[in-house]
């Protein structure tokens, strides 16, 4: 389970950093909202994919 959460956390951080680049291109949302949405989206997306694919199971 730790591996699943670690991978999800890293994916969320990557998405948050990607959101910074997106924010530089657009001013539609505040920086904190963009970073928060990207992190949650990446974290949940990675977690869902790993659960569906069965990764993290022994």
C-alpha cells in the first residue's frame, strides 16, 4: 500500500508542477486553485489506475 500511495503522491506533485507551467500560459484561475486541482486530479487518477490494474497487491 505504501508503494501505491508513494506513486500517487509523486504523480500529484508532477501534475502540480505541470499546472505551474499551464498557469504561466493562462490567467483564468488563481495559481493555488490550478495547483490544487492538478494535484488532486493526478493523485486520484494514479490511485484509480493502480487499483484497477492491480498494482500494489502482493
